[in-house]
C-alpha cells in the first residue's frame, strides 16, 4: 500500500459581519444609493454628537447658575 502525501489545506478567513453586509449592499444597491446611505449614517452620528455636546453644555451652565445663586 502506498502512502498518500499530506496535502496542505489553506483556510480562507471567515468574513466579518460588516464585510458580509457591505458585500450584500454592493450587490443590491447602486453606487449612488450606497453613498447616500453612508452620508445619512454620517449625519446621524454627527447629530448624536451635537446632542451629547448640548446636554453637556446645559449641565455645565446649570452647575454654574446654581453655584452663583
């Protein structure tokens, strides 16, 4: 009986969820829709950041107002 030579099996890394979603997005949506979606998400994140800044500024102003009165 002849020995079977060992074969090297290379495994491809499992794609991340983000990568898989982006791949599906590129198949489903056109380039314009993809750009619009990313721009919308960037705007959402910026709105959240501004809202957080407003709340922090309000807390600071309230703290100063109560300290001086």
